[in-house]
C-alpha cells in the first residue's frame, strides 16, 4: 500500500452534558493514538492555545497528562473529537488521508448543548463539510462550523501567538454571542 497504514481512531470523544463547543481534528497522530488522547505530540500547540484562550487564572492549567487535559476541556465546556473514525494514512500526514470512515456526531449533538463546531486544520474542515455536514442535515441538525488553523508542528509557518489570536477571536466571539 505504499507506506499507508490503516488506522482506527482508538478512543472516544471527550464531552459531557455541559459542553457548548465541539472541536474536531482529523485523525489523532501516532503519539496521540499511543496515549489514547487528543493532541499529545509534545510539539503540537493545541493545549498551549487552549490554555491561552480559556484559562481563568495562572493556576488554571492544562497540564501534560490525558486526565488533566480532559478535566481542563470539561471545566471550560468544550468537547473534543475527530472527524475520522478510521482511514488509511502515512504517518501523521493529513494530506495522505484516504478511505475515510467518519465518526457519527449525532449522539453527542442530540445530548450536549453544543452550539458551535470548530475544526482544526484544512483537512478536518474539508472532511467535515463533505462527510459530516450532510449527515447532520439529514438528521435535522444545523450547527455553525468555523475552520481554524492546524496546531500541528507541521504548520510551522503559523506562530503560537498567531494561533492564540485566531482561536481566541473565533471562540470568544461565539461564546460572547451566547451570553
């Protein structure tokens, strides 16, 4: 298969009945699949961005474990999942993804008060639009989606401060419109 590996997501979403935002990636990296949690590659900037956007004070940190990061997400009412349930991929390269089977978001969206969906990276946004959105529409679910840049180390052209500004503006605009 020319360097491709068939991968299964391997772990479920993070959410609860108070989750208001849903953040979707494409497929967890090998490091994240190994840790069974989201954005666990040490150079991925997702968690520093989330801390900059949501932390209430200096003691409100994401930490570096799956448990501390799960608690941070739930404390700040954002859910985490990925667009892809399984696919063929080379390493962690989104550009190589093929033979995608999408995750079913309907159960979460029927249960949690999610009012907005964000995608992290161009591939997750593209797959959301083509594979997930039509299914949601068929279920009568219409929730706005905003694409955001990838926090992956592969997106080296975007500095941490730029990512923080983009995520902060997008998420705070949504949250302030809900208050």
